[in-house]
C-alpha cells in the first residue's frame, strides 16, 4: 500500500498544475520574434479595444501575426563634388562662443559658384585656402591662420571675393596671381609674417581687367611679432580706363624692420589704371606710398605719417626703378609727415624720371599728422560681422 503522504503530494501537484494553466490564459500575450515577424497569442478582443487595419485579433488562444517592415535604408551623405585635393573636415563649434566652425585647409581646383563662410582654418604646412582655376567664389566671415602660407592664395582665378575675414600670423593675407576681377574688401589682417618675397596684407601679381579692388581693409603689424614687406603690393597689374583697380580706404599701421618694404606700392615692374585714394598709413615701413613705374596711376587724398625708425626712408615718392614706360600719372592732395632714420623730414620725392606728374604741387607736409590719425584699436570689425551674420 502506498504511503498516504505520497498520495497527498500527488494531489497537491495536480491542483497546482491546473491553477497554473488557468493563470497562463489570463496573462499578457506571449511574444515570439523571428526577425521582422512577431507572433503572439491573444485573448478575446474586448468590445472597447481599438483595432487598426494592420492589427489582427481572432479568438482566444488563436495565433495572430503582425509583419513589421524593415527600417528604410538611408544612404550616407554624399560629399560635395569638387575637384580638389583636400575635402575639408568641418567641426561645428558653439556659436555663442565663436562664429566659426573649425575646418581643414581648403584646396580647390576648377571649382565654380561656391561660398566659403564662417570657417576657422589654420595650416602649419601651407595656405589656409588655395584656389586654382576657380571662378565665382566668395570667401566671407572666415578666420584664417596661423598658417605657414597665405590666408588665401589664388592662381588663374576669376571673380573671387574675399570679404569680412580675419587673418592672423600668415605669410601673406591674400595673394592673387594671373587672375581677374579679384575683390579683397573689409578684412582685418594682423601680423603678416613673410618671409620675403611674401609679407603683404594683399598682393596682386598680374591681376588684370575690370572689377578688382583692395578696399576698406585694416592691417596691423606689431613690432617683434611680425615681419612684413609691402602692406599692399600691385605687381604688373592693370585695371582699365573705365574701371581702374581700386585701392581705397585702407588703414595700415606698423611695418619694418625690412629695409625694402612699406605701405602701398603700385607700378611694381609696371602697371596701369590703378587708383589709390583715401588710405591712412601710420608707421607703415621704409616708405609710405610709392610709384616705381607704369602709367595712368593715381595717388590722391591719402594721409601718411611715420616717426623716426631705423628703416624709414621717404613718405610719398615717384621713384622709377624699371624701364617700363612711365607717364600720365597723378599724385595730388596727399598729406605727409614722415621722418627718416636720421631724424630728417622726408615727405615728398619725385626723381624726375616719370615725366610730368599731375597735381604734384598740391601735396603738402602736415605737421599735425601723428599716430592718432588712426584709432588706438583698429581691428575687430570682421569678427563682429561674423558674429552678426552667424546668428541669421
């Protein structure tokens, strides 16, 4: 005879199994997943249940299947199609602390109709931005430097605008070679480093035709932190009679210790149809403004001041260095107070090799000119513009 405790145990086990089965029917549906298909057992639908066309509710203990479509395939972003040797990586910064996004150096060859804006670019091996055979490019609201090379260098380019950029510790701010319709306006440039033959805020080298300008820029070179040559250099560059190259309203402070570099030079190895007007220069280097060859060049309504320094020579001069034909030039209504390295005033010099210069007698020595013809703080407008436009 079996042990009564054994029989009681069997009865208890059977009772527990029955209770468990009843509880299972009342539980939440059991999900059985197989990739994109979910199978579940369902209770009887309550009359208050909301059922969509994609739901399937049958009867108690029956099986219902809902097919979940696979997630859509999203292709990776396509980089811009540009024929350049470097596609920059851009890192967005907090616009409340900086208006610029950090970018790799940019090198474009054969690119047209693009804008480079609100980027911060440095390059310890070369230029921040290099454009070759490019057309219709705007470079605006950027911070360029420190760079071993130029802030912007252009070769065989057409209709390029560099505007409202801040450049610091670069070999040259903007260099344009064999190019057309180049506009470099409203930029701030600090501490041009050279070395020679670099060392300019802006240099036009064989820039020709209409539509070119170097205007309303600010350049400050701090002694001991920079090594500039000519702040603005126009080398073998030619505007047109109807639309001269415009060099207007620039502020230039600081130059030297180069014994050859200075403020603004035009007609370097020849040139024509260039207007230099309403610029202000303070301690800009070995000279203030100079013509060295060329024709139809105009220097008008500029202010030039320099204290005695070990490299200072002449303030405003027509000093012909090359055999290029030189004629039909105008130098008028300029004010100069320029002291050379020996402590002697050297304001105006015409070496007589340029023929008659229109307006020469209207240029004057103004003893009231001093360093205060420029404000104590001249840099900052470009960065302000970058902040203002970034928030738009």
